[in-house]
C-alpha cells in the first residue's frame, strides 16, 4: 500500500514570485496597525510580523464549491508556507445579494479544510462592508484630486459611449465638470437626494484605452437598499472594481491572488492604488494582483448560479447533498479535507485553462483515506453461510487489526459463530475459471477466522440460493501455527448473523452523465444522471454500532464510507465516499 505522499511544495509561478519578493525584501518595510485601515492606521503600527499577507475573499451569496477549495488551499497554504497570514474576508459590498446563513457555512468550510485566520496576536476575519467609510474617503479624495467625476448620463448613454473592443469610447459631457461640483453631487448622492441610477461616480482614466475596464469605470452607484451589516446608513455602494483593491490595501495584503477573469481589471487595480498612494491615503509598498486559472472538473458544475438551480429546483436534496460539488456536500459524503489539499498540490497552479478529471480527486481521496481510515467489515449484498460442523450456540472472538499498516491502532473484536453473512458474489454454484472463492468443493479463508470448505448450498423453490453450506477446518484459525497449513487463494469477509446490525447504505455515482454538463445539449440539467444514488440494506460489524456522523471507515473490499447526517443509532445510514480502486482482494 502506498503511503500518502506529502511531496515538498512544488514550484509554481506564484511561489516563484513570492520567493523573489521575499529575497528582494519587497514587503519588508510594511507596517501593520493591528487592524485594517488607511495609511494613518498602519503608519502608527509596528513592522508587520507577517512576511506576506494573502486573502480568501468570498462573496457570502452561496455555499463554497470545489473551485473555492483551490483558492482556499492556495491562499492559506502560501501564508502557512511563507510565515505569513491569510485573511478570511467576506466581500459583502453588494447590499442586495448577501445572506447571513452563508457566512457561517463559509467559516465552517474553511476550518474543515484545516485552515485558520486566527493566531495568538491576530484575528483576520473581516467584512468588506466595514470599510465603507474608508472607501468613501478614497472616493472623495479622487474627486478632489481630479481623478473622479459624477456622471449624470443615463445608463444607456454611458453604454453607447463606452465603445467596443475595436472602437475607442467617447468622453462624457460631464467628464470635465469642476471637482467642486462633482463633490457636491457626490455628497448629495450619499445624502439620499437622488433615485437609483440618477448619477454615478466614475474614475477619470482614459476613454480611448484599449482595455475597456480603463474607460472611466463606474466606482460608486446609488442604491437605496438595506445592507445586512450597515442597514440604511448608506445609499451609495462601491463597485467591485473599486472596492476590491482598496480592501486589499486596507488589509496590508501583499499578494492578491485571483482567478484569470480578473486579469483585465489589474490595470485599474494598479491605477487606483497608485492614485491613492500619491494622495497619502495608502502606504507603499502596495498590494499586487496575480491571476491563476480556475479549477474546472469533469462531471460537475462549479458555478454558484447552476448549483443554486440544482438546489432550488429539487434536483438534489440540498446544498449538502453528498453528490453536490460543494464543500458541505463533500463533508457529508465523507470526502477528506486532506484529499482536497493533496489534489490541489498535485494539479498545481498555472495560467492555462484545463479540465481536471474527476477521477484525480477520487484518487487523492483514496490515497489519504487509505492511510487515515480504520478498517471495518460490512456485507452489502448478503447471503447466509452455514458452517455445518460448527456447534450451534457457540461464539468465538476473532481479532481484526484496525489498520493493516498501523499496528498501534490496535485490533477490534469480531464474533464468529455458526451462521454468517457473506457477500452473494463470494459464492458460485458453478465457478468460472480463476474463481477462488466459495463453490462446491472449493476452499477459501474466512478472514481473521478459519479456512472453510464449501459443501453445497440450499435453494428456494425458484432455484435461488438461500444459504451456502461449509465445513470449517478447526486447525486453520488465523494467528495460530496451523493457519498456513492449508493454502487457499481466496479470502472473504463475513459477519456473524447474530451479532451484525442493519444499516442503510447509500452508493453514489456521478451527478452528471457527461464530462462537461450542458456543453453539447446546451442545458446542463438535461445531462443529470438519473441513477446517481442507490440505496442498499446492509449488515455491519458490531463495533460500528457507536459510529457518529462524519466518522469514516474503510469497509474492506467496498470502499470508504462515512456516517451520514441522517443517521440515527436505531437507523444507521452510511454514505460511500469513494470505492476502492479494485473491487476486491487488495483492500489490505
Ligand atoms: P462562482 O463563479 O462559482 O459564482 P465566484 O467567483 O463568484 O464563484 P466568490 O465568492 O466571488 O465566488 O469567490 C471567492 C474566491 O474563490 C475568488 O477569489 C474566486 O476567484 C475563487 N474561486 C471561485 N471559483 C473558483 C474556481 N473554480 N477555481 C479557483 N478559484 C475559484
Ligand atoms: Mg464572484
């Protein structure tokens, strides 16, 4: 069995940049005011103890998915590797979209992945909406310095004048309005004197820029809407393109790492922070943005909009449905956080788009679970085995190691008796060539117990096998000198019928039938796999009686299973997180 490999961190372009920055002392002069803030806050602080600062900035408008896990592992992982800090920042500047329910689930998901934003001296959990006052100060500075103006055109007029990829834009007639007039209008916008859309504040950059994002982007808009944090205090809200660089700067972020769709925003990111540093609102060195390609996985969708649709239209039974590519879904299904970290390290970071095969995630899960999980016995498709030469009413205790590679984890007891459950596939009336389990006249080992010789079977009136009959060889008990006296090729698992307990088992298949859902049909819902969940009634070994939700085990020969959140002591439910690579015989 392979040990899970924790390879030394592989080089990638972001690590290279950070290492070069550290070597050059690029961020060494930064001061940290103990909390996010403008230049005055940090200037009054101490030299920043964090060698780098990164952030994970989710919008609290949905549950996190596997794509977010890439960003979390990257940002928190870099901070950990380079003696830095990673901030968890809720990007809640949009008044209408955020919901408090998502905040807690995001906190839980980041912790579950094994990361933290808190240490003895710092608690770096932030809400961008706490920066609204600082953002307004930045906006007013831009107006006073002639870098921003209030535009009173309609949205349509602005759109027409924005130009296209091939044509430059045209200046707004309000572009040269005096700073004092813009300031007065912006103050009145803040005071609530105008309806939504009457004016916007725009940065004054370059309407002829080949980059459309530099053509005087809107930075503040009027929105008469209550905000979950600031309530009715504001009726102007910053646009993402303005808010995000400022959030980074206030938090002293050194490396602001985002996905490639923000690449075209970088020139404005730099322009804005330069202007604010010139004006003394921000201290240098400024944060810098780096982009990497998003995670795309086969057989799933990783878009909040599509995930919301799956939940709201009832195609799955909630955000935490074990088939969902959400982190709550993964957790309920039994995926290991360590498996995500291993996968993210394996796929690395780059700037080229790629589609990662879902099986890579499953392989990483198997690899870490094989190392982490204790072994247990479950019979999923039971048939009765009667040991005809074993005394009725007798019980013996066999011992099975909890983990074949970790003797320190000890052994558990498996009661053995005359009537056992075995898997239906472990018996053949007429064996095919190479079949080494039970068939009339054949020998196989009942794992951790005895070698048994099959002497026949019982059938019902339809000819269906209802019980397999065996004789055991008493001298072959595992762990005794006679254990090897009879050589057999097949080994099978079993449970004493009198001691086994029943459980519901849920086996999952891909949620979608196609590698790129919707790519061909145009409708991702049309590609849903109708057979993505199958339920079985199975038998479990006695020691599983006390298993609690989220506990996970390897069921020998079947895969890795976790106790579902629906599970009750009287009605246990287990999810299969992932099957074993091979269907049987190599489970350790
Ligand atoms: P979606 O596109 O699914 O709606 P989002 O980008 O709107 O996601 P945010 O809450 O804004 O979601 O994302 C928080 C962070 O997670 C951002 O930095 C974003 O770049 C990153 N992120 C989102 N999806 C992916 C992905 N598929 N791969 C890598 N990082 C991602
Ligand atoms: Mg987003």
